[in-house]
C-alpha cells in the first residue's frame, strides 16, 4: 500500500513506481470513480483500441457499485 498526501490545492502525486507500472505519463487522463467512502482512480488509455474485447452487460461503474453493495451486506452479516 502506498500513502500520499493531498496538497492545499487538492492535488496528489502518483508515485513513480505506480506510474511506470501502469504506463501513466504527463497529460494522460484518469477517471475517478466515487464509491461512497472509497475512490478508484483508473487510467484512460485513448491510444489503445480495446473496444469489443470484453463484452459486459452493464457499465463497469454499475458493476463496481453492485460489488461494493454486496461487500457491505456481507460485512453487516459478520458484524451481527
């Protein structure tokens, strides 16, 4: 796990090791998904055409929200 600090302008620095691993470069766009008390940062690679490789019935964001809800329900069961 890597910890970063948020600057006074709301900025964070993605560590070099992670940028290199994911191929994130200056000017790349990242998508930030909000799942309540969690955020997920996903690199958007515009130069790679992967359209049609993975067939999903729903958008990834919707699937992730469903997974998060299921995890919360499971956690509630364990607490009770």
